[in-house]
């Protein structure tokens, strides 16, 4: 059994303090790598296959091969979450192109990837406070054009989130050419005339795993769902706005640019779908391990 502080690095489980990589790692020098964040509820990994598929498409998009098979990943990640079965976790996975003998922009012909994974506890008190509703602002999307890749190059996202935080807001909703695409670390939904609308998958946004589940749950509940561009005006006129992510789940936005969204409270449809989301987590927690 691993200890709670053990992490995975390049084929070994070891204490966090002993996990070391080279300063020539291309992840460190160029942000040349990709990542995943996978929740685990009661020690059960949430939508693991979907997260691994997205990891492998991010790797392919940056011209890297899968670093191991899905069953090897399942084995590694299950071992990491096992000591934490009493609490909810987010598992962080990062793969970089490894290190060469010098700093060189050119992609190496041959490389040994750096593969890292660790667990972090999901703070349930922060989820409770999110459920009361969050404040957001709109900002121009200053990021690059390949936002569908879960790249570790997050400086744009981080600086946008900080601008929101400077204005006492939890998230920034990003605008590109007059359309709202996603949050700085989340996907976007609006409710308008009892329809749930989210932008279609494109290079402007990350194909969120939570986004897909929210759509699935809403469709199952008979909610009319549309994948459609959301104009800035539609965003401001929305009855409800939600932002979704693996660690923050479904965040109801109750204030946008200092104006109340709907009646300034989490909306009725949010209540319904977030209840379904909690039920989905409970089912997963209660599942027997294979
Ligand atoms: N981020 N869009 C962006 C830019 C994100 O960073 C994230 C999540 C999402 C939602 O994706 P998912 O539902 O698969 O978590 C959308 C993670 C949680 C992070 O960077 O920590």
C-alpha cells in the first residue's frame, strides 16, 4: 500500500519530496507538455476512459505518442487514489517531452517523456460556497488558437483568472470575436427560454469532460440542449449562466460584470442538474471495484 504522500514519476511510486526532474525538462523550459485533472470519489476514478482519450488526443496534437496503455494508466492511477478512498480527490497527470542535453527549440527526433501523477484533496467547503453562486467578469481571450489541447502552457489562463480575482470575481468568461467561448478554467453554459446552450467543441475551447456529462444528464432529464455559439449579447440576456469543471463541478454564476444574472440566485435548472450530478457521484462512490 502506498503512503498518502506518494506520487508517480516515470514508472516509480515515491514520496513527493524525492520526486525530481531535470532543469532541462522541456516541460520546464518550453511548457512542452500536456496534462489532465481527473476527480476520484471514494477512491473511484471519474470518467477515466474519457480523460485518457483526451490525454492521448492532446499528446497526438503536440506530436507525442501515448506513454502507456489505458490499462497501465488505470493501474497507476488506482494505486495512487487507493490510500485516499475516504476523501474526494483530484488526480493531476502531466506528460512532457522530457529533457535533452541542451535547450533547443527544435523537437528532438528521439525523446523519453516525463510522466508524473499525484493526488490532491478536493475541498468540499469550497464546493459548498460555490453552490451559493459565484461572480464572474467577461474578458477578451488573450490565449493562443489551440485551446482544445490541454497544454501545460497556462500563463494566459492564469493571468485572466487573476484579473477576475483582482475584481473579487471567481472566474473570467472569455470572449473571442464577439462570442463567449469558455471560462479561464471551465466550460460555459447558459439557460435561455428553458433551453440549455453551450458552445460547440472547436479549437476555441477545451472539450470538457464535465461539459459532456452535464449535457448527458440534462438530455436524460428531458431538457432541450443545443450546442451553439453564444454571442456576448446572449450571455448578458441569459436566465442562468453555469461554468463547469472537474474540480468545481457546476458553478452557478449569479453576477456578471456586477449585474445580477436572472434573479441573482442559482437558477431552477442549475438546482435540478446539479442534484443529478451529485447523484452520479454517489453512484460512482457506491460502485464495487472491478
Ligand atoms: N481545468 N476549460 C479550461 C480552460 C479548463 O482549464 C478546464 C478544466 C475546463 C473544464 O474541463 P473538465 O470538465 O474536463 O475539467 C475547461 C482543470 C480542472 C484545471 O486546469 O485544473
